[in-house]
C-alpha cells in the first residue's frame, strides 16, 4: 500500500513538472486570468477555494478554468512540440556529455 501511494505521488509530481514546463513555454498564449489561476494553483500552492475567493468565482469555475488551461497547454504542445524538442535536445546533450566523460576517463 505504501508503494502504491509513493508511486501515485511520483506520477502526480511528474505531471506537475510537465505542466509547469508547458506553462513556461506557452504562457504567453493564455489569457492573463488563465495564467494567474494556473500560477496560483501550481506555483503558489493555493487551493481551489482560495483561488475562487481571490477571483470572486465559484470553486467549480476555478476547477473548470484549470482543466481548460491544462487542455490548452497540451493542445499547444501537440501542435508545436516545443517541450518534446527541448527534451530531445537535453537527452542528446546528456549522451554527448557521457561520451566526453568516458573518453576523458579512458585517457583520450
């Protein structure tokens, strides 16, 4: 049971990191209100209730807005693939660094 809980927490953390990466890339394509709500929830760690009070909207409206932003971010990524490209470049850089390190260790 503990393993399942840790696994679920890890999956949630990976999703949050992924969404934040997308947000960093595509934030300028969102409305200011959408950006604000996303930032308050994922970066400021505010609850939906707190966000609804700040923006004078219902809790369900805050939840809907977050879902909409997530869908928009995923749609932008599906069309533009910027995060995918960045991750590929990071992977290639790591492989190059490993090759260089290996050659240095082998005295080349």
